C-alpha cells in the first residue's frame, strides 16, 4: 500500500515535470522574440539604423528553424536594417502568440 502511494506520487511528479517542460518549450520562442524585439527597438531609440551582425545571425538561425520564408526575407533584404529586422520579428511573433496559453 505504501509502495503504491509512492509510485502514484512519483508518477504525478513526473507528469507535472512533463507539463512544465512543455509549457516552457512553447513559451521559449516568444521569450526569445521579445528579447530581440526589445534589443532592436533599443537600437532604433539610439538612432542606430543597422542591427549588429551577431544579433542578426542569432535571429536568422532561429528563423531558419521557425519559418524558412521569414529567414529568406531577412537574408534577402540584407537583414541588417533595424526597421526590416523589427518587421520580421513582429511577423514571427504573430505565429507564436495564438499557440502560447
């Protein structure tokens, strides 16, 4: 009886851990996009018109997995102008917002 209770508690804990991991996995892309949006907006507020290459590369790498069309759009346009990067990030975020609850 005690062993059954321990097994039941263990299974409940494992199920809770799986749910937490799934929730984190669904929210992580939006958190990354929000972080990048903030960074690009901050650049624009400081009159920077170009997004630094390391940040653009990080975003492009993420977009390659998320949406190849957005990745191509970012790459095709040179990918460095802050306004263009911001537009692509907003479009990418729109894809995730309905999914995250």
